[in-house]
C-alpha cells in the first residue's frame, strides 16, 4: 500500500508536467532561412549625406535594385542581410497582435549617408499600419523598438505612433524610462516629443556579436527586452491623427534599413494570452 501511495503522486506530477509542456505556445518562424517569403520590401527616396532627399520619388515597393535586402550565411547560419544602402524596411505581409516576438541581430561594418560618422542604426517597428513611407518617406506608422548602437531598447513613435511611458526627465528634453516615473505621453508634436530613452546602461553586446531582442505585446501594452534585460514598458499604445487618439495594438512588423549594415536571424513569434508579470516588475 505504501508503494501505491508513493507512486501515485509521482505519476500525477509527471502527467501534470507533461500537460504543461503540451500547452506551451508554439513558435512560428517568420524567416524561413531561404528567402523573404511572407515579407515585402519598401525603400524611400534616395538621400544625400546630409539626409536630404535627392529626389522625392521613392524607390518603392518590392523594388530593390541595389540588393539592400538579401539572404546570406552568417556564422554558418541563414540570416537576413540589410546593407543599409537606402532608407526603408522589409515588412511582414501579415498583421499580428498579442504575441511574443524574438529575434537576433548583429552589426556589420558598412555605413552610408548621414550615418557614416554616427552610430549604426536600424530598428524593429511593430504595430505597423497605414501607407508605406509615412515616416521620413521610408516607414509605415508604427511603434519603434530602437536598434541602434548604445541605444537599443529606446522608443520612437513613427508617423503618429503614441505611447504612455513612466519616465523621469533628465536635462532639458531627455526623458528616461523608470518604473517609478511619471506616466508621460510620447507623441510627435507634444512638448515631450516622440522619443523615450531606455532604462539603465546599454545592454547591447560588442559590435559583431549577436544580440537577442524580445518584444512582448498584449492589448495596448508592450515590453522591450534586450539580451534578457527589460529596457522599457509601454502602456496605451495608440495612434495620433490630428490630436485624436485611437488604439494601436495590431499591425505588421518592419525591420529597418537606416544607413548601416545589419544582420537578422531566428525571427520567430508565439501567441500569448497575457504578459509575463515578472517583466512588468523590472
């Protein structure tokens, strides 16, 4: 009898644990490792070294004469190479909501245009909606999870993207995310502007090493995570049209070309029904 009572709890534990594993959300690969199936590309007008339009005409949708977006082998693994020679993005054809997106990126060596003497720059743009080229002639309206040397994890609102973020003011016009800060609205045209700086020091690895970005989105809240460190939590993601705010909680994903060579790989997503509470407390 003692043996039966001893085995039963173990059996229940095994079955319960196995059931939990079966219920873990499935990962979907957004990059198939072979081509850009499931993605579009868009390139804005060509720019000079000061960032001014050489011509007002965009290179356009799925037109990539300089092969800004290609598939390569990098560190013996398929990766998306973005040369940076042009301002634009690859964009998922599908829209997404309530998800955990994970990808890896690392910097290449090339820089172009006004980025030649600056930090290497790209970006993960999410909840992307509306026309191509709405922001700087190159990107759709979106929320930006900044990918830039030293500034990975910052927020920028693109073409009307707006968020409420707890922040503290440092200096004349710099706002830094802080869980204990004042909930502040960041939007193009208001006194705070559309940029909020991540918390803490840079969580990015040295140039040339792979970094892991995790983006959690559920409802109107999102969380930026760089190499396992929470850089920012955004609330009330919305879009601003002439002062009228409407929800922005669903859209396409854009990976930016912004004057620097960058590689992306292991782009995958899983559906979620809630945000991880532990991350909201960091």
